[in-house]
C-alpha cells in the first residue's frame, strides 16, 4: 500500500468494515477479461459465503478460474472543496483475494446460508436440507486482505 498512513492493520477493524458492508464486489477473470459483480454475502472470519443460481456467467467463470478478488466499503462520504481538484472522500474499505470452492454437502450449504442470512438479519435462514438442492453455494477461502481508511 502506497499510503501507509491510511492502512488498517487491526483485524477487528477490518472485520467491522466487512460486517457493516451490504455488498461484496467479487472480481472474477476469464481469458484475462475481468468481470465484477456485486453480491450479498456472509462472512465467518475465514471464508466469504455466497449463494447463486446454478448457472450463469459467474458460475461459468468460477468453474474455469476459481481465483477471485473482493472489495468492501463503508462510511463513504464525498468531501467537497472550493477547488475542483481538492475534493476528497471519507471511507473505510477492505480488498483481498482468495479461491472459490463450490459447497456440495447439504449440511455445509445450510450452515453457509445461515451465515449469509444472519449477515442481514438476526435470524438463521430457517431452510431445511431439501431446499439446498436448488441453491448453489460457494465459499471463498481468504488468502489475503488489507484495509484502508481516509478522513476517519
């Protein structure tokens, strides 16, 4: 990171940014062509969890290349200035990389769906194992991540 003064090194603060984010932007790549998609997610400190239909561009790319990058941001606010080039932005963000793996085990799928659901509410999904037959779940094992903040 170029600006070490903006780096977030405290894992608790990084986890807080992720927990307060509503969307994870997941970056995929096929044939050196990038593809970024905003997704609902869950996080347990080690993995990011996602659910999806069983087919589509995202699934096709992940089957070919499971290496991904991700981004979260929160507390974003533009900071205007009288001078056009002096505007700034207040924010906290996390970027990282990892490898996606499809979750096949029905029990692990239910647990992942509960993690995703609990990110957006204080409840579990309430689904039973039969519901997992039509839902694709994948998880990203976090290999690295860094945090950054400005004007906080």
